[in-house]
C-alpha cells in the first residue's frame, strides 16, 4: 500500500443552488431539499405552511421518525438567537443567499495564480474576497 495514494480523495462538484426554489411535492423531496439546504453555504429562506418566512443560515438539522419529530436549526438573518423549525412546518425553501464558496476550489485558485505568473507578475498574492 502506498501512503501517497491514500491521501488522494476524489472531489465532488457542488450543485449550484443559488437563486433556486425548492418546492417539494412529497416527504422525501422535502427531506432531500433540507439536506441540500444544510449543505448550502449561504442563507436559505424557509417558507412556512402558515405563510410566514424566515431567512437565515441553516447550521444543523435533526432527523426523527416523522416530519414533526425532525427539525432544522438556523441563525436567522439579523438576529443572534438560534431558531428551530419542525420539518412539518416547512412548505418550501429558497436558496436566497450568496453561495460563499461557489467557484472557490483549489483548482480555481491555482489557475488564477498561473495566469498571473504567466503575465509576468511578481510577488503574486491571491487573497480571498470579502464576505458580505
């Protein structure tokens, strides 16, 4: 066994969800949408069945045996308090916030570096862009 080969992990491409609405028509589709919202690196707007909306960053979800026993936890936008919402209260999801990690792969960084080096730039420093 070669130790170097063990360090290579195939990557995966993140689905571009920014701006997308998730309108589930079944319990399975709702659960799938919530998993995508949990993996999303931006704010998500949750539309509740009572017509209210909550926008924020989903940082946790707890999966129970039923929708009423499962819930998402989020930091609501502009509020320091955490909020828990049962899956059973969720009508749909919108991926409204900017995906802060979109296009931020190592390959993209390396490509920019080599473009600058090929252009003859010296003291190349690639810095991350500011988060909103």
